[in-house]
């Protein structure tokens, strides 16, 4: 299956619905993995993930803001998985988790079905016209992301010296 929803031969609402089902299943699977691994986590590799600053930040935000963090996390990359994992690991009740997760899934499906698909399509057009420019654009985007992440990690370490030991 082609990952670009713009190339799927289906009406827009079917595409958004399919994307919703995909993200709904993925988010729920992550939640249940979080619930299942809390017991015996000390004996697995997952312990490192759950000790990571990103995961700890997800737990802190989840404890501070509750379900709205789950919905908002679907507008991020990476943090979404950590939030759903943290929701499961902290055993957030399904009556609070599911409505917030459904709202997030709807936002994600519409966002990916429009803006995300347009981004893929733009990159494909650029690649077809000038592969070198597409590579430069890709390397620039990845480099900017790496610089941003390094900058954020350094900021966090300045604010919390105890992260230097991690």
C-alpha cells in the first residue's frame, strides 16, 4: 500500500476514516503495552525507555494536564507514542483515556490526510523534477530537526542539572 493518502483511489472521507482507524489501533496498542509492561518492567529493555527524559516529561504532562495532553500529543511527532505509553503505564482509566484519544485520532487523521499528504506530494514532485534539490531539502529538514533536538536537550540540562547524569 502506498503511504501517501493523496494517491489512494478513494473519497476523501474514506481516506480520513482509514487513517483514523490506523492511528486508533496504534494508539490503543501503545496504551495497552504501557499497561502490560508496568509489571516486571525492571527486567526488560523497556525500563530504559521509561527512564528516559522524554518519557518522564510525558508522565509529568499527563499528571499535570490529564486527557487534554493525550489529544494534543497527536499533533506532535514522537511525543504521541510516549504519552500513550505513559497513559497505559500509569493506568489512566479508559473512561478518561478513550475520549481524549479519539479526539486526538480525529485531529491526526484530518491533519495527515490533508497537510501531511500534501507534503508527501510536494516532495514527490520535487524529486521527479530535481532529485538533487529534493536531497538537499531532505538533508536540510533532517539537519534542522537534529539541531532543534540538541538545542532542546541542552536547554533541559541547563534547567535541570540532574539530567547530566542520565
